[in-house]
């Protein structure tokens, strides 16, 4: 009988939050969620691949928490949490864009009057 996975630490959640924020900033929500959902069965292999490429990634990009992220990729609950965070932040960003669009539309209408 498998035991319950340990809960994600506050540092893990903060890392997932930062990653979700960056994905939404880049408007990459759909490809990110698709990748996360399809890679769940291969999460251990994905994690080991990330470990293999770490020297190259670290030499090209500054990514604090890379090793923590590779450990999180092994955990399906972490992938699910990341997916949820991306969806939540995407919803907030879409609502903000709609609000800004409505404000611009109202300002244009006011100028015409």
C-alpha cells in the first residue's frame, strides 16, 4: 500500500507560482498545459532528462530552482498543481485583458460624444 505523498513545501509552491506566472506572461498556457497533461505518465523519465540537460540549461539560462524543479517533475501532484496554477493565472490575466479592453472602448466612446 502506497503512502500519501508529502505535501508540497512553501518553497515548492512559490517555484510553481513563478513558473506559472512566466508561462502566462509568454501566453504559452495551452502548450504548457498540453505538455504537462501528456507527460504525467513519463514524469520520471522527464525528470531524469532535465537532470541530464542541466549543465547546458544552466549555462544558457539563469533559472534559480532548476534542481528543485527537476525533483518536482517526478511528482504527479506537483504537475497537477502547476497545471492548476497556470489555469488560475490565465483566467485572471484574461479577465484583466477584458477589463482593460472595456475601459479602452468606454474611453473611445466618451471621446466621440
